C-alpha cells in the first residue's frame, strides 16, 4: 500500500504501523486497490456504486478502510455521520467486527485520527429492541463518526433503515456489501430492494446534501460486466467495476477418487489420509471440511484427537467457536474440522492445506473453501476426496470450468 503515491498522507509512519509493516518499507497497493480508491475519490457529486471483484485475500476490505481513513482525516465524515457494512452471516460479521475495531481504534491510539470512531453491531433481535439503540450507544454514535455492522436479513427490512434514520437522525454516507456473490438470486433481489429503498428515500436533496456511495465486494463473481450493467439499470445510478487478482503462493490439487468404494472402505481411507498428514506435516495448518456434523465429530474424536485438532460447527456456542479459531490461529491446534461455518470470508491465518471430504453443493461454495488457503503467499495444496459418481463428474466439470484439465 504505497501511501504517498495513492493517498498523499503525511503520517506515513503511523499508517504503516497500523497496517503492520515489519520492515519499515512502503506497503504497495495492488493495482485493483489503487484503481478502486481512485474511483471512490473521483465520484463526489452524484450517487455512485463501485463493484470490486477480486480473489480471496486480495485486500478488498482494506480498500474501504483506507478510503474511510482518508475521509476521516480530512474531516469529510463528520460526527453523527455513519457507514453501514452489510455481511451475509452473523459469523462473518462478528469476525469482521474485530477487524474494523482493530484498524479504527488503532488509528486513534496512534494519533492518526484526532477523534474516535464507534464500531457497533446491529442485527436480528438487537435491531428489534425498544429502544432500537440504547441511550449510551446512541450518544456515542451521535458524538463520533460510526461504522454500523449489520446482516443482509436485517438490512433488507425497510423498517430497520427507517428506525436507524429516526432514532439517530442521520443517514449513511457509505454502504458496503461484503461477499456479494454469496447470495442466492432471491436473497440478492431482497438486498437490492433494500438498497434501492435507501437511494429513493435518502439520496436526493434537500434530505441528503452529500452523494451516497455504495461499495460491493465479490471474490468469485462471474459475468462481472453483465452484473454491472444490470445493477446500473436496477438502481438508476452510475455503477463502475474493478477486477483484480490476489497475490497467492503456488497451489496443487489432488483428487482421491473413492466413488466406487463402499462407506466402510471410504472411512478407513479417510482415516489413513488424515493420520498420514498428521504424521508427516505436523507443523502445517490443515483445514478439513466434513460432509456433515456426524463425520466432523468422528474425525475430531476418533481420527485426530483434541490435542492437535479443533472443531468448529454451526450449533456450537459462539464462545466455543471463537476459542477453536483462536487455538488454530495461534498454532496450538494444527487441524481445524468444520462442515460449512468457515467457508465464507473468515481469515483464519496461514493455512497450507485443505482436505475436502466430499464436495459442497456448488462451485461457488468450493471456491469459498479454497479461498481459506495460501493467503500468506505460501505454497498450498488441496486434497479432494470424491465420495460418489456424481461428485466424480462434478469435480471434473468444475476444474474444466476454471481452466484446468485434471490428469
């Protein structure tokens, strides 16, 4: 992230400390980050939507953070103004809440920002409580610029945005949608209806004297140009898109075809594979996706054991899931076993390997899983255990669809 070239910040050392530079060298922006920031700065008169489509671990969230830091530094986001960030799941929201807090609390503590930025979570039942926002939180949000994190289900309900406007007496300057490719066609329609409602209600003078901006992130979206055109027609505003790629290490994929074997033989082979990796790669981090809860618990309890593995599944308590992620990130557990909860967006560190014990329903789900590895530039590998003839056919089609021919 080359601060001087792209954002003309004078506090370079403070910003570099915030983003964790270890060698005191300028951090370089990816080309797609630079272009996205340029377009966000350029659009200052009319409502505007920017769609940033870039692979996993390519710094999409950092684009929003850098843009907001600049707005705050230049006093273009005043007290009482706020940003709304929409996530597809609560799990991802809670994970990213820590990230937003880290950056903006850090910027204030380092002296880069002269005032605090409140980061708050408002979703689900919390968004239905009376009062909507407790007085203590309301006073903070109205005193300082704020970043409000919510879920798509909450945002899609017009009553939510009405209450936000009524009780805070402010409206968003920027709305950010993360993981836009995650949604089904139906859910995406509801989300865009909510967004159109915001534009129709708040983006015209004299209600709003500043242009409302929208920033959408996608990691695996296909048909970007067509989606951009459709979004422009649907919202009736200018929509631009930027496409980029992450910097990742070299990857390898291995397919283990067990489609002609019975369930008992498959289970014995899976046990042998896991024990082999446990023995030969004791220092690497491995993420294991099981087909269901029963298999996840079997792998955790019988094949690997709690001393080297952590379990992360949907109906665990949030405290237990957070503890599992913490152990895995710190390297206290070398294996993480899950079913679906770690597919979307969570950065769980320097993972070198994924083992798929069967395939997820869609290619998008598969790509989301694959995005968990190689995020630190290291070499990585994917072991895909095919369980039936349908999966055997599907994985070949998926590989060919992304330009690879299995050998």
